[in-house]
């Protein structure tokens, strides 16, 4: 399998923090492991992510 390579400019652009919340779809099963619940509560901070949909 061939892994594509990115040039340095593109890599550096992807490291820049976003200036607005990120729109995401979050799909996780938080009922069985506590680490997923902590990760989800962190990810849902208003400054980080604007969820479009969160699965139950």
C-alpha cells in the first residue's frame, strides 16, 4: 500500500489552530468505557467543536 506524502508547506498549514469551531459528526459508544466519556466532554467544549450530530 502506498502512503501519500505531503509537502512541507501543506503539513505546516495543517498544524495551524482553527480560528472558529470545527464542525464534526461524533460517533462513539460512551456507555462502556469512561475514557470515551471524558474525551467526548472535552471535544464538546464550545471553543473546539460545533457538533452537527452526536450518536446516542
